[in-house]
């Protein structure tokens, strides 16, 4: 992909961003909405100004101007958990998580031993992200250092905010997907030195899950995390009952699944764990204490039959565990953060909760940015933040158009997009001010 143009520009439309969490302070205080708004982007790709289009300062008036009319202009979506080497294996059925891993996933990931395959796949994967309006993500790669290298290289060229790392896994997986504790750390350090904080990229020390690492590897990963507190830790936790039972057998001394990671120093404010569906009180309290983060991945949880993430339980105010939202492609069934929000709504309803559209859109933008420690860089439309923007058309499909005719206002429009929308609703995506995707020209 080559960017279609430079960064400095004006983007017009109905501009929506969140100042705060609507679930905490209420929508009136959290939502910032300008029906005919404008965002001015500087030559570096950062937001220089945001305000009513009619008050655009003189100095921006000669810039290229993209007018998206009635469409919504939001901060680009942030996907807090998905898998690059699973980019084309969505919709692979399994009786449960472990069956799905053994039957399809490991076989597909083995292909990433080839740097040629990985380089081509990285382009396809990142194309999918921007086509779906996603401009930043925390991404699992495969065990192969060359695959992480390919992903970082492509993301750097596109100026995408990607947090990723080579996956460490040294047991309970096919030979072709196993490293060892020494090689795992050596390759991680070498990638970290090359890519961490280079441009918009960050490194995540990545342990697949407790099942696929020996104690020696978990210890080595914990030591690496202690030596590099600025890097993320990324793993999976408490996804399925079968997985939890297996972890109990593999680590009989640990109090529970969370304690396995805790014993090796893998909890902390930069530690992000996908799922966290079946967490006990003790685990929630410990995750809260260490400020660790979990990521709700609703389309994967329903698809693999793993269970229902109860945000009321996880987020209980006296010991709330911070959580984000992710697609978990390819266990998840869509790249679309709109679909992911829609599924999160349905899972919440099954748990007796009813999130608002603002809760969901906040989570996929400002909320996820905060969960990933990137809140000063992305997630809102404010001066100084990167100009990562998604433009959504609330009338993109015939069904959305019919529904939009009944819309009772902004929140209702957002709700319809979350329940009925997908990539067809994404009219354009801007990454650091450059148009990375345009639905009309198909640029990507
Ligand atoms: N647990 C360990 N590996 C995986 C994976 O690839 N996907 C999901 N959903 N869970 C996992
Ligand atoms: Zn995952």
C-alpha cells in the first residue's frame, strides 16, 4: 500500500469524540459532538485543531479538504487483541478452544516460518485492519521472529500504531511452532531493540498462554518484562473451562490460572490478557491490585463456545479489573469493531446488562487507548493526538438506511451502527492524517 496523499489536510463531517468514560460521568459530560465539525491535521499527521467547520482558522483554509457531509468522523478504532497469523482462518470451527487450536490454528501458523509468506500476509492483514476502520492494535504474531519482523516492517511503512511481538511457546504445540526459553528471549530482545518505540510501534513480550510455556520459559519472560517495564506483556487468560482444567493439571502448585502468571512476574499495568471470562473473586482482586488489563473478545467467545464475559463481575467497582475490547481474529469472526461492539452488546444482555452505544464506542476508542497505555497518543480527537480517524456512513446499506430514517438522534444512530454495521459502513480511514482507505476509490 502507498498512502494516497500527504498528511496536512482538513477532514469535515459530524465529529464525535469522548472526553471521559460515559459509564462513569454520564453521556452529557463524556460526549463531544459537532454536527458540522472539522479536524485540521498538521504535516506530521497530528491533529492541529478541532472545532465547528464554520470557525476553521484561516491558516488551515488552503489545505486539501475532505468533506464527508453527514457522515460521522470518529477516532480510528483500536483493536485490543487479534492474531496476525490467523488473518485468513476466520470461521474455522472447533468443538472448543483446544480443539480449534490443534485442528486448524497451529497448522496455519506453521506457514509463517516462511518470511516470504509472512511478508505477503502482513500486507493483507494490515489492509483488512484499515478497511475496517482500525488504526491501532495489540497483535499476536507467530513464534517465528521473521513473522513479527514482517508485521513491524509493514506497519512502519503505513505509520500504523501496532503493538506486537514474537510469540513464545515451548511445549504442547507442534515441533514447528516451538522455541525454547533461551531462543525465545534472544529473539524477543533482538526484535525489541529494533522496533520498540520506533515510529508508532511498541513491543509486547508475548507468551501464548500458560499451556504452551514451560516454567523455565515463563520465568524467562517475567525476567524480560522486569528488565523492560516500558514494553507490554500480552497473553491469554481464563478463556475456556477445558483450558482452565488443563492449566490446573500443568501447574498444580498455582492457586489458579492468574496465579501462574503472577508467580513469574507477568502481571502489571502493561500486562494485557485476552478473555478473562471465568475469573474467580481472588483472580479479579489480584488483577485489580496489579492494574493488569483483560480484553473482552465477544465474537470469539460465542463462536468457540467459551462462555459469556460478564462485565458486571469483572468491572465490579470495589475491585474492578480494567477491560478493553478486541476482535480476536481468527478465533473471532470479524475484523469489524462495529460487529465486535454488537456482539458485546448481546453478550451483556445475556448477562443481564444493557450497555449504551456510547459505552461501546467509547470502549473501542478512548477506552482501548487507555487500556493499552496509549491514551496520550490516540483514542480521541484532540490537538496533539495522532490524526487516526474513521469515517462512518450511517446509511451505508439498505438496512442501515431504512433504520436511519427512524433514528432518534446520535446515540440511536450509533446503536444501529453497532448492531447492523460492518466494514460496509466505513467510508474512509485516516492513519496519521493520510487516507489509508477510501471506500469509493478502494484505496488501500
Ligand atoms: N489461547 C491460546 N492461543 C489462542 C488463540 O490463538 N486464540 C484464542 N482465542 N485463544 C488462545
Ligand atoms: Zn487470542
